[in-house]
C-alpha cells in the first residue's frame, strides 16, 4: 500500500511540472512575437521621409568635361564681359535679337559673379562658399539699379546643373527664374519710370557631364552650371515678340558671331521655356 501511494504522488508532481514548463514556453513565445512585431513596424512608419536632391537612379559611366569653365577674370581679359556694381555683376556687350517678323531689340546679358550660384538642389536659395545669401541683396547698388530701371524688359533665367532626374531639374530651373522675378519686383518700386516688364524663363538642366561619378551629386564641380543670369532689353521695336527675339539673339550668341561670353551658351542646356 505504501509503494502505491508514493508512485501516485510522483506522477502528480511530474504533471504539474510539465504544465508549468508549457506555460513558461507559451509566455516566452508571446513575448518574442510582440518584440518581432514592434521591431518590424516602427512607430514612425507612416511619417513621410524627407528626400533632398541626390541622384539615386541608375547612372552611366562617368564622362570627363570637354572644356573647363571660363573664369570671370578670363572673360574680362578677353573683353567678352565687363564688371560693374563693385564687381558683383558682369555684363556682355549689347547684341541684337530679331523676331519672325523682322522686328529687333537690343539685348544684354547680366551674370552674377562666379563666387555665387544657386544652392544645390534648392529653388530659391543662392549661396556663396556654402553660406546662404539674401536674394534681394544681390540687386543693391546704383549701377545695377540704373541698368534695371532703364530697361524696357528684363528676363530672369533659371538654370540647373545636370545631377538628378531631368523632371526635378526642370522644376528647379523654373522655380529659380520665378524666384528672381519675385525679388526684382520689389526693386521696381524704386524706379521713377515704373521699371521694366519682368519675364521669367527656364533653360532646364545643363547637358554636359562632369568629373563626378556618372550623374552623382558633386555641387562643387557643377557650380558654373548654376549661374544667376538676367537678360536686359532696350530699344525694341513696337510689337516685338520678345521670346523669339531672345531666342534668335541667344542662337547668335551660341554661334559666337559677335564674340559673346563663351562660358554660357543656349546649347549647353536642354530647353528654352518662357514662363507665364
């Protein structure tokens, strides 16, 4: 009888031990599942991710620049540009643009010093040695104001360097042209004669590659592709189509017929679009 009772007691304890082990394993499993779910689903999963202006698409093999950018000093020495406004701006000689009906306008390119460029990937920011510059401050000075106020029309041209998707670069170029017009609109208030009619244009993205890896981002190497450009119009005939006149004048500029500034050509960019 004693042996029979001892056997039953051991059997009961064994069943309880197995049951407790089962509960512990079940608990550990539940904790592991909870941890795995929370590990794979972060709390910020539904928040938008900010993306700057990198080139993330597949890129071709790198191609070296076919020519080095012409420096401002070289252009001044060659006589294709002259400085004004305490050397902050440079200007080309006057050249002629003609529309399809033969009406003409006198055009002149104004280009901001090479120390400045549109900030890489930004539509409204200009920088000098990585420091942001107030856009309106670039149009101060009597020399610039005199040229601005005596122009019939002034076209602000947006450009983009080649890095990144073409659609993004076209949008950046348009935004930059419009940003220049917005800043110049405030300067018109100081003109005695009301100032010029302001137009914005986009040349799109630069067509030339650089020493960077393929189309990867390299803002230092492509700064010259993001220069700040304006075109002044003076002495135009009545009824002239300024879009056509600028196009023909810039094409003549490209051909080098009049010895213009050779570091900027219409053919360097992939579009010509006058904005509303």
